[in-house]
C-alpha cells in the first residue's frame, strides 16, 4: 500500500502542471479573440494588403479548423484591397497549418488525459487517505508548476528567438514553418512577437493558477496542523487501580464472663 500511495502521489504531482498548461494552451487555441488581437495589434491588414474584416473572418475559420475533430481540407478565400478574390494561404502554408492542427489535437488529447488523471487520483485520495494528503500533494504539484514555468519564462525572456526556433525543430519533422514575412500571409497575420505575447500570457495564467492552488492547499495544511499536533482531549479519568481494601482490624472475641451463682 505504501508503494501504491507513493506512485499515486507522484503521478498526481506530475499531472497537475500538465493539466494546467495544456488547458491554457487549449483555451488560447480555441479563443478567436487571441487571433483577433494579432491581426489588429500587428497591423496584418496593411502587410497582407487584405482588409481587416477579411482577415478576422479568416481567423475564425482557422479556429474552427484547429478545434474540429475531422475538418475538411483548409481552404480560405478572401478578397484583397484591390478587389481580387483568391486563397489566403499558399500550398506550403496550408500544409504547415495541417501540421499545426495535428500538434493542437495532440495537445488537446494530452489535456484530457492529464485532467482525468488529476480528478481520478484526487478522488481516490479523498476516499482512501486523509484530506491533508491531497493538500500536500497539491502543494508539491503547485511548487513544481511554478518552478517549471519560471524556468521557461527565464529562457523565453533571455532569448525567445532561439527558443522559438528550437521548438519548431522539435515539434515538426519538416521545414514548412520557415515562411517569408514579405510574401506569406500566415506569418503576416501571426508574426513571432505575437507568439511571444501568447507564450508569456499562457505562462502567466499557469503561474497564477498554480499559486492559487498552492495558497488554498497551504492554508488548509496550516489551519489543520494544530488539530493534528494537539492530542485529543481526555475523557473522564477512570481509576486505573482498584482502591486498596485494607483489611478490617480483627476484634478479638469477648472473654467469657463468669457469673457467680
């Protein structure tokens, strides 16, 4: 039972940061306002020579493509500022977006698995072990999350360009992600500074959530510490030893009286 408990706690501690991070990635990938921010903030309309409403509509089609279970091949038609209609993305960009969708879908699957692991083990710990065990495991998991996100943040701030490039080498098996900012609309809509903003936002949300969990778990452990440390109040004290019964003094029998007749 001790080994099983250690394995369960270890798996719980590892699953919490995975669940938090992938949940935030899923939210960002599924939220059209994140895409709209890039189009507006980085002036994609002037760079791509395509009206902003067309690019915003295309961004919503991208969200649907990334989040659908079995979407048709991506084909987004737009009208440029000269009034010409045509595909927004080239064949190379479309192939890369298919790779991005596969990466998102793998992340979504990992998110479901991580959340299910956290919930399952959490319920098991509540049923079989004291609540303090779950609180302690949550505190350890939060500390691990804060450490990992802090390390990633330091790396991102020190050199996001190189870290972003290394990520692409690890995440993709081809060079389709190497696009031309002067020609390819995908990178005009979502330039590298946008991805730095999103990365920092996801890291900040994950860090905040981990600190919130740590605060709740730490407060519970602190408030229940006195109850665990203080011995239970004793009930009415029973006499452990029977009352010593002193033998009654022997009274000698009265001497027989002699009567004079």
